[in-house]
């Protein structure tokens, strides 16, 4: 749309009247198409490799931040690999990156360099990277000072504000506590105060928000996490399954709030 408007202006400057208008619309349409051109298989493969390398190197660095790699952190890393549906070769490579991150003295800047160049303009990839890092950092239900320092540094290179990072930490913390696999009674009369609090935090909403606002937040989150949309934005296929899990958590949190509010 922006391209068409700009194109109309350029076209009318080139040739006045109907011909200029048509020329401008054509140029603008081509500009708009180029802006949303689908990712090629080569681009997606390259992005996927850089994402995996950056993610697991940082995971290794975070796991060693408090002095040692704990069993919980190893288990969370294995779970993450499983959730990403990696092949046997992919798993070996991810573990190699993890060990390199845990044992090397690479700075966050060095680790982030390729990611920022290749993926830095795609918000969904930046947020997904932080979400994956938080899964590990919150494995022991606590964020140590050095882990937080690394996360702050990563967010800085991604140009994500400290406010947005803190909000993401709250949302991810709530997700680790919130079980959507029917381990709680979904009837509003039995939903605990803590479950409802977690449900609001998963949506990034407030208990003071009215029903209309809650619906708007929910619809926006569902739209942002739709697999087809994420694929179109270049998200690696390994991460689509995780995005689907996140959508399920969003849906479950919203369902609980709906039943509690009776709307």
C-alpha cells in the first residue's frame, strides 16, 4: 500500500494524467511485492542455521553463568531439542554449539554478530530467541544475576528495551507455572488465584482490563503466532512447533479468563 502511494506520486511527476497514474500504481505495486517477497529455501536454511548456532551457543553460556551446568539445564536443553523436532544430526550439532558456549570465553557480542546481521530486522525471530533462552534460564525457577546480565546484553543487541524484556520474563515465568494439559480444573469456581494471575501474565494483560481489551490482546497474540504467518516471516521450521505450543498456552489462558469472567 505504501509503495502504491509513493508510486502514484512518482508516476504523476513523470507523466501527468491517467498514464502517469497507471505507471505510478504499477511501480508502487512492484515495490510492495518486493517488500513481502517470500523467503527462498536457501534463505530459510541459512537463517535456520544461524538461529540454531546462536541459540545453543548462548544456552551453553547461560547454563555456565552460575558456575556449573546443572542437570535441570541439561534436561531443559534436551527437551528444547525434542520440541524443535531436530534430526539426529541436528541434535549433535546443537549439543556441540551448547558445549562450545559453555566452555569458551566468547562474548555475547561475538556470539550475536551473525544473528544480528541476518535476523536482526525480524521481530518474531528476536522474540523467539529470547523466549528459548528464558526456557533454560528459568529451569530452576530462578534467574541468577549473571544469567540476567547475559539476557540484558542479548536484549540490548536485539534493540529490545529493558521494559519489554521484563514483560517477556514475566510472561515466560507464568508459562512455566501454567499447565494447559488439563492438570487444573477449568471450571471458574475452582480456578485458583495464582492460576488466574498466570493466565493474565501469559496474555500480557491486566486483571483491570475490560473484556473488550482482553479479547483484543488475545486476537493479536493468536494472529502473531499463527504458523502460516510465522513461516511467511521467515521463522525456521524447527521453531514452528514451539510457536504452536505457545498458541495452545495462549488459548488455554484465555479460556480460563473467559470462564472466570463469564463472557
